[in-house]
C-alpha cells in the first residue's frame, strides 16, 4: 500500500477508482490523471481475477483490496468512505478501464470548487453525436436517452445524461446522502441521483467524451434491462416517498 504525494491544489481532491479486472488499462488511465489538481488516488479492487491488484501495488496510489466481490455499488461505498476518512473536499469517481478521459477532471471539479454545484456529471450526450462517435452502441444510446428523460421528469431537472459513470461529489454531498443504504449493484448510481433530488442538492453537467473498446467494461443487454427496470423503480419510490405514501430510508437523513 503506497500513498501518493500531495498535489499543489488548494482543495483536497481525491480520485477514487472502483476496479474489477482492470489490469490492462489501469496503468494508462492512472498516468493520464492531471496530478496538478488531484491530491490523491484511491483504488479499490473488488476481488479481481486478473492482475489488477499487482498493477495497483506498483503505482503510487492508495490501494484497498476486497477479499470478496461486493459488486459495483459495494465497491463505491468503500471508495467514498475511505476518501471521506482521508479528508477529501471533492471526490471524483473515475473508472480505471479508460472509457472516460481523465483530462476532464479539472472541468468536473470546477463547479464544486466554485460553490456552484454539489454533484457534477460528465455527460456523453451533452454534445450531439459525441456518444455515438465514441462507440456507444445504439441500444444503449436509445435506452440512455429514454431513461434520462423519464428521470428528469421524476426529479424535476433537465440533464442531458443521468447514466454516466464519470462523476464528482463535494464532501458535503457524500455526508448528506445515506449512500451506505444503497444497493451493491449498478443501480447504486441511480439511487445517488434520486437521493440528490430528495435532499435538494445541486446537480450540474460538463460535456464528456468516452471510448468503447475491447478492454472497456460494459454490461451486456440483459443486465442493462435489469438496471433500467431498477432505475425506474427507485424513481417511483422517490415519488411515493415525497407524497408520504411509502417512505424510504434511502431518502431519509
């Protein structure tokens, strides 16, 4: 376990990387992180079956290993708890598979550092045609647009994409939402969004590019359908909670 040296940034910006079988892309992604604005990098390996742990130990980052697989959401819980414990002012989630461009990190954190947002999303759909040009499959593009439109209606916002894995959070954001009550699978991200809406936290977006390639992680069609249905369900639960029909602990302090 090796800690990174502090960066020159005045704020303590910590990048967290929830990893699962990312040995082939981790080193390249790590070295692309702009260290002038990032204080530290934390990688949590969710019991990968490849050499992810070995690669992580060779890099100047803070490494945590799960002896058992706890899922994408479970991995993020460890990431955020450790980042908070290490005094993060801003936490950026960056997938280690290289699908999202690390160079965007200064743009992601800027609205939070300026006090203009509590959560920033790197939207692949903010610029027309960018997602498809980056290789996003058509069915994922259409599903993304449809789910985002429905969620916008439920949350009362006007985001271009609510299904990006590229995100930045303020410390107060993570201390406000009860993310430990969330699911351990992929719907964790949707639950965080609904919690942001429930607690009146500010969400903004910046355009982001992504690349789909052989080593980039991506869920297949069937899990995508399950994820979509679970996302709609958590949206329904938010509405029922707001109308005091069926309260949910996920939306309670």
